[in-house]
């Protein structure tokens, strides 16, 4: 089951990487637009290893218990208390619903965690379910989804293919790249700064359709008459002026 799931996620990762590369190309951006330090923070996978996978290197065999230990140590080093200090073993134990001794054994790799322990630790460190058990490719696939969404939004905004209302509701939540976030904000500001088109008058549309339906020869006769009529029209609210004195 685990191998089959990983194979599916491997395919998913390949698909999302292809989509990201195409979007980067369309937008004239390079891979440096992806904040790999943020991907590292989200997954615990070292940046050099992320580079290797993005460049097509095959996954390496993974020892699940060693992966769990590395990610637990990683979380303790990177998910700090508001004051910037690491959580103590007692604080982790209380937050995850396990004993102080069990936390120590898990950090040293001397004990395998059960599902309840995994869920408690993920909840305490505020990481997604499956953080500890995801394979390398599964973790990268999940962390690259926001990148793909942000690039998609930037492309849509720059292409102006969606409505003003949709533009406002399409802002990516928590984009994982500062450069992508800037691109998104710039594209959004540009798109929203454009004046919204005036609502089309149905009578004007009807008249235009009738004009287009006329034979070319008839159009050539009618257009000068319409131009003359438009020339006689005053802007709404403008008062007629007296003829100049002779």
C-alpha cells in the first residue's frame, strides 16, 4: 500500500513540477522564484536535496524510523517558542499527550512512535497530518502546491482573463515565496488599477448589430447620416446657446 501510494504521489509531483516549469517560462521567471528555504521549512528536506529532486534525481531509499527522528529534531529546532527558545521535553510531552521519557527516546531514535503519538506531535508542532510519515516526494508535492497556485494566479492576473471580482478573490493564501508574493501583488495592483469597462447599453448593442447585418452598400449610405445626427447632439444637460449677434 505504501509503495503504491508513493508511486501515485511521485506521478503527482512530476505533474506539478511540469506545470510549475511551464508557468515560470510563460511568466519569464526562473527557478529562483521558488523559495527553497521555505520549502525546507515546510518539509525538513535539506535544500541541496530539494534541488536534486527538482532536477529529476530519483528518490533514495528511506528508513522510516530515521526519517521520523530527523523530522522531530528538525521541528524542535525550527518551531520555537514566542521568545525564540526551544520547547523543553516536558513542554513537548504535555502538548503531545505523552511522557517526558518517551519524548527523549523518540528524539534519540530509540523508540518507534505509534499513530496516536504521531498525531499528538503533529498537533503540538502545528504541522499537517502525515508530516512524519510522508515520503520525500510526497512532502515536496504538498509543499509545492501553494507555489503552483501562486504562479497560476500571477499568470491569470497578468493575462487579465478573469473579472475584477474574481481578481480580488484569487489572492493566494500564504504564498511560499517572497518573490512570487511580490509578483502576485504587483499583478493584482496593475489589474485593479485599470478602469472597469462601462456597462454596455443594450440599445447601442442592438443598433450596432443591425448596422452589421446591413449589406456593405447600405452601410456606406447609412453611416454618414448617423454621423451627421451625432454631430447635432449636445452632451446631456448642456443648454442651447443663442446664435452669435450678426
